[in-house]
């Protein structure tokens, strides 16, 4: 009996030694595998994507509101410049004839996607590439412009964010009529913008329904702005169509309007920040953030044709009270109560 117990104990001891040896071997192999895996991962190069940002108006500058919005949108999907994405900014600065060359430049850089604004820019990109994914922003009517088949099913290589600015034309004219009653409306248009005709048509229709008399003043280049303001006649208010050249010259436009005593309304808040009276429209920086998120989704594998065109859900009324005082205008309380931002 004693021998059996001794033998059993010796066998259990031997088995324990074998198990210990096996476990140690497995642990060593596991450590080696993990170490090898981490080393291989460290050596594996991370793909660095390249995004082209093309604008027709003001250039995007590092650190400005547009640049911050783009970076924020990309970062939400794990893209950060200096790590896995490079951003190439290009701008025609109001000279539309430069757009084709700028598109070709981005194509030569082999960008993985292009973020384009506004309509004239997106059209220039569409004409020159059918393969590079394109995300547009601040486009009033992407279907009417021929950029996409429909908002829900864009098709092709373009999608993005619409500002639906045309649908807000009547609302802007209502606001202008409320703060400057009894005045005619001068509409400032860029004759060189292919979208100006449709914008003018909608503005005239909305003005007619509101009982407003409209005078159209067209300019062809930046040098024509002074003459445009000289040609305005009688007591009038100024309705400025959305245009990249006007955006680039917003300080000059708002200053000329102030000198002529013209109440003004615009789509974009940046004009009010520059001294304009009012703006009503979607937030531009928010649209750029949304567009950058769409870019990131495409870089992660989504197809532009499958991403529906998004629309803003919130619009802002911004009023510059300094300008109102300089024009000796009293903003009606009902209008003032609707304002999202009041610049004192």
C-alpha cells in the first residue's frame, strides 16, 4: 500500500513538472507572438489620405473658422492632419476662370477626395473628373444645377450639403421689407455667375408676391462695384445675391452700402460681421463641418452615390445694431425678437 502511494505521488509530481514546462513554453511563445505582432504593426505604414479643398471665393487659411470646422469634421471619424490625412487648400479668389486649372492641379496631386464650394466650383470639378469622390457644400439647388440626380439618391461621384438658399429668398425679402418699409429693392447680381439668372428669377417672383419693386444691378468684376452703387436710384434697400466674388469683397460692399445709406440683407453672417445690416441663412462653418464628416465617411469606404444630400435643419437671423444705428433705422421688436445673434 505504501509503495502504491509513493508511486502515485511521484507520478503526480512528474505530471506537474510537465504541465509547468508546457505552460512556461506557451507563455514564452505567447510573449514572442505579441512582441512580433506589435513590431509588425509598428513597421506597417499608415495610409496618409489627401483631401483637396477648393473654393471660388475667399481662400481657407490655417486656423480660421472654416479650417477649424473641416478639421473637426474629419477628426470625428479619426482623421487628423499630420497623422493620416493631408489637406490641400486652393481658391480662385473670385476669379472663376482659374477654377479649371485649380481642379487639374488637385487631380495631378492624386487627391483621394475633393471638398468643393459653391455651385460654380462643384460644376468645375464635375466637368473634369467622374472618378474622384466630390463632397460639395453651400449649394442652393444641387439637383437644378445638375450636380446630382436627386437629394436622396445622388448617383455618380458627387454628394454633399445643400444650403437651400433659394427657398429662403422670400423670407429675406420679408425681413428687408419689415426693417425698411416703403423702399424699393436693389438686387446686386454677378453677371459672370452662371447661377445668377435662376437666383434673379426667384428673387423677382418673391418680390412680386410681396408687392416690392425690384431694380437689378449687375456687375462683371470686382472693379464694377463702385459704379453699381452709384447707379442706385431713390430710397432703396439692397438685396445681395449669394456669390463668391461678393463674399470676397464683402467689406467693400458693406462699406459702400453704408455710405449710400442702404439697408442690406445677405445669406451669410460673414457679411454682417463685416458691417452689413442683416443675414438669414444656414451657418457656413457648420455646413463645412458636415461636409468634412461626409469626406471622412467616403475615405472609410462609403460611396458618394449612396450618401443622400443633407439639408440644414437650423437657420440664423443675425442683426448688426451698430449698422442700424448708423443708418438711423429702428429694428421692429418682432424682428429683433427673432434674431439668433445681435451684434451690438
